[in-house]
C-alpha cells in the first residue's frame, strides 16, 4: 500500500480492484442502457425539456451516490477496495474548471451524449457514436497539450 497522499503507478493494487472496477462499469453501462441515457435522441429530448423522465434517473443516481459517500466517509476510514484513506480534495474554481465545464456542456448539448454514456451507447450497437468518441479523444488530447504549455 502507498502512504497517504503518495501517487503510485497502481502496480501494488490488489487484483480485486480491477474486478470491482470492471463490475462497476458493467453495472453503470447496463443502467445507462436500461434507462435509455445511452440513446442521444432521448437525452436531447430531455435537454430540450420535452421528456423529463431522465430527471428521475439522474436524481436516483445522485441520491445513491450522495448516501454512499456520506456513509462511507462517516463510518469507514479507508476505501474498502483500495485501502486508501479518505481525504478531501479541494479544487479552486479557475478558468480551466469553468472552460472545461462549458466545453463539456456544449458537447453534451450538441451530441446528446456524455463520455460514460458514449461507451454504453457503443454497447447497445450505436456505432455512429464512434464519431463522438473520436471527438472526446481529440478533445482530451488537446486539453492535455494545452495544460502542458502552462
């Protein structure tokens, strides 16, 4: 295990970490597909306030996440899978956060898909979404290049 605050390459992690991450990703993707959040047309209808069904999906996810974080940080001193201590990470609201949020929001509004749902959309056979995934990869590369110049 690493010391608190130390960054490692992940080579010391238990093999169970990968299994739990894979299972979590599968459950997440299945949930996105089942709720139809992996269909851009459904998400665009939601964003245009024509179909508000996704409010319940996102609200349910927010409640489950909030309760999980509250219970885990209140009653456990370490993360169950990785064993790392919980700590609070504060990030300033700077131009990178505002700019990144704006780009994310515009991309979501134009395409009707966010990064997590894009991969779930591929899983349900929506191959044209590969254009969106390519855009996300290009955007991530451009952001990494931009930040390395600072």
